[in-house]
C-alpha cells in the first residue's frame, strides 16, 4: 500500500500506533509541563527559596537550553540496532532527573538542582524529535500517523502545563512535578513494547557524524527549505505569548485577557491537529509546508487587525489551527527526505532549531514590546510570508531534489 506521501506502508505495524501515541503523549506531556512545574515549585512557600521566581526561571532555562545539543544525543539513536532501548533509557533518565531535582530543590544548593535539570533537558530531544524519527518504521496509515503525532505535541503543549497547574493547585507543586516524572518513566515501559522499527535504525557505526548530518540539512534542498520555514515561523509564533498579553490589555484591559488568547491559540492548534488526522494532507510534504506558511502569515495578519476581544479569540484560534497542518507537513518532510543513517539527527536538529528561534522570537518581542502588539503581529506576518517567499525562490533556483 502506498500512502499520501508516496511511501510504501508497512503492513502489520499499524496496531503499534496506539502504543506509540500513548508513549509519546506521556513523555511529551511530562516534558511540556516540566518547566511550569519547576517554576511553581520554586515559587512555592513550602520550598523556602528567597528568590523563587528567579530560581524557577533559571531551572526552566536549564531544561530548555540543552535542546541545542540534541544532535549529539540523537546520534546514539541513529547508531542503535534497536532504538527502543535508547528511547526508554532517555525516558527513565528524564523522569529520575526531574523527580530528583524536585526533591532536592530547597534542600541543597541550587547548582546541584540545576545540574539534575540539565540532565533531563539533554534527554528532552529524544522524547520529542527522537520518538518522531521512529514513527516511519512503526506505522504510516495513509498520512494519518504524522497527524496523530502532531496531536501528541498539541496535547503536550496545551494540556501539559494546564494539568500540572491543576495538580499543583489540588495537591502540591512537588506532587505535580513527581507525577510528571512518573509519566516519563511510564512512557519508557510503553516504548519497549513497540516494534523494533525495522528499516529505521542504522547498524552500529553506520550513522552519519553530527557534522555530516548538519551539512546534509544545509545542502539537501527539501530539508534546507523545511528548516528555513520551521525556523522563521517559529520565531514569529514564539513571540505570540508576549504579544497576546499586550493585545489582551489593549482590547479589554482585564486580567487574564492575554492568557485567554494564548489558550485560544493552543486549543486551535489542538483542533487543527485533530482535523489533519481526519483529513490527511496530500501531496509533496515540502511543497505543502511552503503553502501552509502562507496560510500562517494570513492568520497572523488577521490577528493584527482584530477590533474586538471576541474576534481576537477567533483569530488566535485560527492561527493555532494553521500551525497544526504546517507542523504535520514538516514531520512528513523530515521522515521522507532524511536518510536512515541520520534520521534521528535530522529530526532532533530541526526540533532544536525550532526551540532556539522560538525562544529568540519571545525574547525579541519582549525587548521591542513598546512598538505595540499590532505592529509586532504585522512584523511576524511579514517574516512568515518572507519564509514562504524564500523557500519558493530557493526551489526555483536550485530545482527540486526528490528523495
């Protein structure tokens, strides 16, 4: 059977997809809620920290920054004969490091807690891009696999922080973070039940070096264009958390208006992911990604023009919904255009690039917040549209390299 992207499906493996989705949801939910959980724990009076907010910010940064070293970690997955062991080990290490950091916070010097969080952060790329890199060897159900994978990211990003906040309010922040740690360890057990990912893992010693894998992304036309589109759109959309607060104040002035816009974006993203699973994307994933970037630019432009709070909620939900099919297309592109010897490194490198540029977008929006939310949204729309123009021009100048 041939799927929507022209890839031959592997019969007999589709029954493993639900188990993959469970493992991915548990692992990514833990990763998605960890930063919020650590901040809540650091600022909790029970922890007894004098500068809890600063400590929480430091720990959140310590969790995110190691994603930039993801390609080094991912090479171990590319080299493994059986990637399940590497992924399960990463899930267990993440859970124990996060749980250990939570138990030590306020009891030992902060540097030791931060070190434990860095260990969790180093495992994070395998819980996200690393797991996704194995999906092609598990199930390709007419293009729906990437859509369902995007749903797990949407659940992690939207419900992960909400669940940990609810648990912290109902019990304690420490119990909430320990629950996340337990979810990651549970994900390890489910991961070990997955198929061996036949045809996806390279034999020992055959994996590309990190330098070669990064060069591959730069010289391969489809991968380069998807990487550029991913980076530029992440910078635009990464700024939305700051812009939402500014726009909420401008439109309504009430407390929580900005949070409502952020929630609308997250729910729109989750709904868009669900829609992609019901109606799988068709065609070349790289070309689809470029077209969807244009849709994202239009959605951001609409956010800049909304005159009322109600329309702002609708526009932010639409922006979130536009992000979901784009992300699904990029997952399909990474799977299709990356060779087996560097698949995990390609997935994780692009994920790390996305995290870095999204963080840069957030920081830049905060630094130039005086320009006003509408100007920032217009700039984001322009940058996103530039991503579509740049990838289109690249394709015309270099031609299409088909995998």
